[in-house]
């Protein structure tokens, strides 16, 4: 038995932070960082926008899981600038200075969010007009970029800054374009949710695979959704890059589950 | 004869600003904006990081040519944050609020700059090891993203923010991944320059085509280099998107011109 990896989790007080604590606490030596008290066994309170305040938390850390952000697609520019842009730069820089091996960035489907808001077949899937969807269609991939919000723009920034930190400094950066982690863990209330769903179990696997992937993973962008039949993203790349293999997945038959029928009826 | 388009040029005091003034001043009603006095007939001094200070300059403007930035690949994070990130957001937002139709963003080859620093055949071309280059090879395209500097990251941010402003607000945004505009206007001193060269004449055409392209151009990313034989970017997309058709171009025989032989000799 070797020592457990020392993993710093920013945004530890958030929903995904809680999943990391509950499902991965046995695997890693976890340290929580948030601007509010996350209540973890080991934790620190500091604002990501304050570089000097967060630096001490990075000492001796091997991997940083960077979840901390203003996650609202309606977030203002001022909030996005401080929390997501400056905050993410501070996380990369503190990780680099501390000699960390890797940053796992919680990116988001919102970096490509205007495809399903504007273009078929993605839009038809989100709106439940499934009879209009012609298969096969091109899955959105790692090179697509069409943010639907300042939040999405800030995560695209996090990806490209991560690419720079990898090429320039050798820091491994795994960007997870996370779908929709929801509580309760059941997407059967909207076709877009059936497409975007990342189950709690798959979220834990995704983050764990991103932490544990060999250093040869280098820089990667990985879509993080469960194996949903209505998915519109290339999740196979996640298998190649870090070994992510989702165990859950919503099937198209879920569109007829109780609670969905009313919605699908309105759309058709 | 209709009225001339009213075009605001940020960073007017810079090298490319001077080319716009000298070569396009007869076509447009130009207004220069810079944090130093650019000396144009109509101009305003303000810092792009100060939103309220720059707002008045956007009144009644149809197209904004956004050249203003810290253009150094060695620029610090603090300078990039203020001048390029906050400054570019302020330009889009002021353009939107003023009802401008389009922003032409001076992006840069540095958004994909780590390809020629790291990967063959791009690197071999930049270093003059031309006998090692197997053709055809994949040209870098609009979907590639591999910034080589905080400057490059900030321009990638400008591109994705422009994509958002286009989809969300209908603002047309043309991103020009500009090569290397040099003075004197002669690239025959280094193989990388032969690859990156954008002649003054082609720079003026590029910006003019970006200003005049029909509104159907919408959002586009266009590589801005002359038709150099050693190019590594897809410049054909610029023809399709905005009608850019470079008139100049360095041929491979330029590698044997006076001044080059010493360099090529050292590299081989």
C-alpha cells in the first residue's frame, strides 16, 4: 500500500465537492478549499480571487480538482471575472508554484452550449422533438467551441489557459466538460436533462479517472456525461484519454417515463 | 455615393493602426482610440480597461476594428488581464450598447503558437528544416487552439467571447488570426517570418474585407497571412468567409535570398 494521493479540491462546499468527499474520500487524502467553510476534515477558507490567500493550501499537493467557480449561466461579468477568470488563473499558478503534477478543471457543456440552443439535431434533442432527429449525426467534440454564457466563456478560458500551462510548464491539465449533475440523481424530467445527465456515480468515476490517469494523459478535454442515448457529445474520447467509462445512462425509453410525458406532449 | 462607414479603431497608435490610417483612410470615416494620442484627425484618448471612459467613442459607430492590446507574448498576467481580457470585454460591450453592427478582432497566430514550437512539420518549417517537411500536411484551421503565451490565451478568450456576443446579441464578430506584420515590410530574415508574413498591403485588404463583409458573415475566424508558400494555416477559409485574397506571398526560393543563407545554413 502506498500513500494516498494528496488532492486539493476547490469549491469543496458545492454539489460536486460533496460527491467527491462522499465517494472518493476513501481513495485520496482530500483537502477542501472554499470561500465558505466546507466542513471537511481538512479544509481551508479562502477566496480564489486572492492569490496570496490560497497559496498555502497548495503545499505538497499532487493533484488539484478545481471545481470552484460562479457556476451560473446568468452570472454577471464582474462575478465571472473575479471568480472564474482570475480565480482559475490563480489556481493554475499556485499549482505550478507548488510543484503539483496536475490540475483537473471542471469545465462545462456550456462551452458548446449554443449548439443545442440553435442548431439541429442538437436543439431537437434538447426540445424532445426526437422524431426529427436523423442519425447518425456529428457528435460535438473536443475542438468545438460555442459558449452560451459568460460562464461558458470563462470555462473556455480555463481550457485554453490550461493548454498553455501544460505546454509551457509541463503541468498536466485534464478539462472535464461536465454535463448536468443533479439532486435528486434522476434526469427524467426533461429531454435536455436526459441528454446532459452525469450521474453521481459516473461523476465520481470521471473525477477519479482524471486524478489517476498517467502523466502521459498530458492535456486533454473530456466530455463528462453518462452514457445517455440522447447524448450529443463524443464521450468516447474520455475513454481514450483517461479511461472514463460511464456505468449509467438514460435510454430513449426514459422519455415515456412518468413526469416526462406531459413535457414531451407539449413539445410535439 | 453613399456615406462612408464610420469605423472606430482601437489601438490606433500601433503599427497596424498606422496601416489602417494610411491605406484605408480614404474608404472609411475613421476614429482612432488609444490610451496615447494617436494624432488622427478624429481621435480619443482613453484606456480600454475603463469602460465608462471609452463608451462615448462608440456612439454612432458601425464597425469597430479592435487592435488595442498588450501585444507582447511576454506580457505579464496583470497586463494581459487589464488590457486584453477586460479591455476586449469592454469593447464588445460598448459596441453592443452603442448598436454597432460588427467588431473586427485582431486575434493572432499565437492562439495556435505551440504547434510550430513543438510539433512537426510546423516546427521544421519555422526552423528552416525544409527538407524534412512531407507534403501535404494538415493545415492548422479555425478549430485549432494551442496558445503559446498569456497573450495568446487572451486572444483565444477574445474569440470565444466574440462567439458568445454573436450568438447572444447578434453582433457580427470577425476574428483575424494575424500573422506577422513587420516594418520594413520584408520577411526574408527568418523562415518563421517567411511563414508568418502578412504584408502591409494584404493587412489592409484583410481588415477592409472584414469591415465590408456582408452581415451574413456573422461570426468567423480567419487566418491573416499573405499567400506564403511556407504557410501552415488554412487561409482558404478567409476567402470563403470574407473574401480575403492575399496579393503578396513569400516563395520558398526566398529562403536563398541574401540575409537568409546564413540563417538557413546554421539550422541545417
